[in-house]
């Protein structure tokens, strides 16, 4: 963790920043200078359109998708619907 007198280095962009923050995920600690870098490093990728999933997303057949449309296109799962 950083203090007012130290800087940490973002593991994505390499920026040294006195307000960097840590994220602990799946037993590992990561250091970032922005949410943008944290998302780039940690967010899952949609199996169909390859965008970063930063919302709820959906799962079908053990895969992650950004939306029901992508799940239907890739997994052929017609039963998946986005909330209305």
C-alpha cells in the first residue's frame, strides 16, 4: 500500500503515482494508477466481440460474454436474455 511519502508503479502503464492503489484478486495483489489500467489488466474479455466486460455480463457454456446478444451469437444459447 502507498503512503503520502511514497510512490508506487502501475503494473500496466509503468506510471509512478503517489495515489496508486492495490487490488487483491484471486490471491494476487496488483498495483494500478487508474481504474482504466485495472480494467485493462483484470476485466474478462467477451468471447464473441472481445470487448472488456466491465458490467455484469453473462455466462453461457462456461464462457463469459458482455451481453446476451453476444452469448446467443457465439454459444447459440437462445434462452439468454438481457434484463428488460
